[in-house]
C-alpha cells in the first residue's frame, strides 16, 4: 500500500542482505519528539472551589487579545466599554462571555422535580430551540443580545467582542462581532523526505465485533512491517509515530449502575474491562517493540472523567510499559514531532458543542474552537472539567500545525488559514471499531489520507479475505 512512497524514503535503509534469498531489514525513521502537554497535567486535585473562577480567569486572559482584535477590525479609536459603563444609543465594543439560555438543556434539578409528574422525554440529539436566548456577561453584569449574531451557532462559554449599541429596552443590538482568531504559529521546518504519524481512535476493545479485531490486528501488522512486499514494508518504516486518540475500551465495558448494584452483580462488567485492558496491553506490546506509541484516554477509559483527563496508569500495562517507546499522554494532547506541532482531543469537546449548537460537521466545530482560541468553551457548563481558578489551560496560546479530534463518525480533513498566515490541518479521526479506518499525516507536506482495513467473507470461499485501501 506504500509502494508509491518507496522511491522517496531517505529514512529507510537496508541494514543487511546476507544472501539473495533473505529479505532486507528496514530501519524505521526516528523523528525528534517533544511532549508539550504540561499545561494539562493536574497536580493537587481539589473540588472545593466554585466554577465561577474559571470563567473569570478565562475572561481576564482573553480580554486583551479580543480588545486588540476589535481595534484591528473596527479601528483603533473604537470605544471599548464594560457593561456597567454602557450608555443607551452609544456605539461601542464590549468584550464578554456568552451564555445561551436553553429550555431544552438537561438539568438534574428539573428531572428531580418533574420525575413524578411527566412521562420520560425522548432522547435528543440537539438541545437548541427557537426560544433560546443569547446573553453576554462580564465580571459584574449581563445583557441580552439581538441582531447580527448567529444564536444557534454560538455556545455558552465563548469569549467574544461585539460591536453595536444598547437600546431603550435594555437589550444590546449587535451590528458585528469578532473572535480572538488563531494564535501565533511557529514556522514549520522543511523535511527532506516523507514521514508519517498514524492517528487511530476508538479501538473499542471489549466489544463483540469480530471484524473490528481482525481489522485492528491487520493495522498492527501493517505498522510493524509484517504485511505486504518490500515496498509496503519500506513504506511502513516511514511511520515514525502512532497516536491512539481515546476510547481504547468499548462502552460495553462500562457499567453505569455499578455504584448502586451489589458487588456480585458487577463482577461480569469488571471482568470485561480487565480482559479488554489485557488485550490492549498485548496489542501495545506488538506496536511499541517497533514504533513509539502515544496513548490518550477517552470517555470510556479507566481514568478521571473530567477534562483534562490524566494519563492512564502504567500499572495497567505490565507488558508494554517496559518499553521506553510507550508514552501515556493526557487528553487533550499536545506535542511536537519533527517540529510539527500536534494538538488534539479524544472528541468530548467536539461532541458536546455539536449537541448544543447548530453545527453538525466536526471539522466546522474544530475550526470554530480555533477561531475562538479555546479548546473546550462549553466546559464547565455542559462538559465536565477540573475547577481551575488561576488560569484556564484550554486557552490556545500557540497555534498547532495539526489539530485533530477522535471518535468521529467519519473521516474528514481540511486546511484552514489564519489572519496572520497560519496554516492548520484539521483532522477528524473516525472510530476504528465501526469504520476500520485510521489516518496518516505526512509531516513533510501536512497532507492527510485515510487508511481503511476491512474483513469480509466471500460466499464461494471458506477463508476470509482481507482488503486494505487508502
């Protein structure tokens, strides 16, 4: 499958050819790597603080950025007011945090108060409605917004700058608005040969799908060079790193009622998760013996639920953790591979924004978070996160070259540009358990392509056939 790349492989070389009938050995490229996820590591964990602190810290950090962007867009002489200084009819700019009041938003208090009076409501995919209201608030006050701003597309927690005037009825008429847009980006080095990072998400171990396991083993064999002819093996040697983006275990291994059930009734689900972790360790052992692997946790994996999710514990991987090529990473994830900065999540932030806005495309949501300069604006309103109080770690201070999210329903990629010439490759990594598809990112060209593995049985054949395409 890599035969079209073979001619460009400067990183791969023949180490030995003792005899003509013996296959050559290819040396895998070893890129420079630097982990940059320190801001997502949580030290002492305390949930005694109020979540209002994270909104205050977010607004304090974003205000100077948005004030500068507003002056660039509407002129250096634009009036920048706080809500307490508003004067009716005066054209001015306000920087604040959006809050969307939504009647359909799930509320545990509403459920408790109404559970005896109402029938269960059908499950919803979206929680937006025509009765939603958009409100802007700063440190002291809040005001309702109307006018030229897409209410359905906005989400709670976004910090923006708006331009307009307050009316006599106390509402603010928006004539225009702007976001902080993409942060500064470091220059990308020039590479002499193709090198690839393989992105995989949603392995879903512990499920009952046999096709998924066949495709997964096929993926491992491809990466480790045990698949195909010399051309394919030479191509596999250019995969310099593998990144597993969350949901390593299947949702079937999670028992939501475990805390309320007797222990003898939860043994089956516990055994399922233990068996899935053992299988994951064995698969990782095959990979880390050949290539560096970064492992991110996801929604269904055994770590903390709130963002940022901390790395999985090494004790869960007695076989693969012996190798220095295994790196247990946080979610969100940030690192530099050969000078190319990667930033991404396991998909919780994107899925949450999809539920509470009119945006349906994961690529559109990824771009929106970059334009807002914030990884997870809906945290902590509808997305669980740690109650930070001094600094919001989800604010983007440096623009990535590759920005991805995992556990998408389908593959997608596109390149966007920022106002200062930034170029970012956006990638939605599909669930491998349902699509048997991974993503190859070329570090030299910043191009991405899907790699699909499928297993099917031919009616006329007794054996299963494997199909690989990309």
